[in-house]
C-alpha cells in the first residue's frame, strides 16, 4: 500500500533522531523528508486515461 509505505519512510526518518528541540524542527524535517520521498514517485497508473475521462465527466467545470 502506498500510504503505508509513505508512513514507514517518515517513521524511518524520525526514528533516526529521537529528540527535536522544537515542534517546528520536527515539521521541517518531515517536510523535507516528504519532498525527498515524493521525488521518487515516477510511476504512472496504467489506467490513468480511464480515470481521467471519468473525472472529466463528474468534474467537467473544474478540469481544463
């Protein structure tokens, strides 16, 4: 599951450093980790064309 994998990668980052001086430092570290994790997402869904056409039917006014 993609969400479980994402959460596992975030846990791996926070487990390496157990103490954060402020809440902002924790948020910054999670944000930077999220940027690194999402850079690796290069795959596309094989049925994206069908999904996009269904979204166009339901949300025609919101899609370009």
